[in-house]
């Protein structure tokens, strides 16, 4: 059921709350990416099979939720590519801590 808002400000307050939730989830995802890096070699940072699996799964789920699959794919590819860069930039530092 969709809530009816009395003003744009009410809508923006809810958007801000969701943005905060998304930020917290990205922080949690980053922690898991760091854990994953601990189990990878540099050659394993980019896993095209895994990437395509994630995109395909999310596209299907987005359709069930009436969200544009194209939008979801763009968002996730951007996020994945940025996390790949994060992994590359931090790989040595993460592995050094394991020694």
C-alpha cells in the first residue's frame, strides 16, 4: 500500500531515511568485500562469471518488483566496478595485515 504524502518535504524526509539505509548497506557490503579479498589472489579480483550471475539475478528480481531492470543493472555495474577498483587499490594492504 502506498502512503499518501501531504507535501514534497514529507517525501524528501522519507527519501533521506532510505538514503541513510542504503549508505549503511553499502558500508556492510564494503566490509564483506574486504573479507572476500582476503580469500582472493589479484587475478581473482575480477570474476566475470560472478558479475554476470549477480546482474542476471537482480534483473529478474527487479522485474518482479516492477523496477526497471536496466536501471538496476546500471546501478549494480557501477557499484561492482567501483568495488573492483576498491579491491585493486586495497589488495596489498589487506593481505599485508594477514601476514
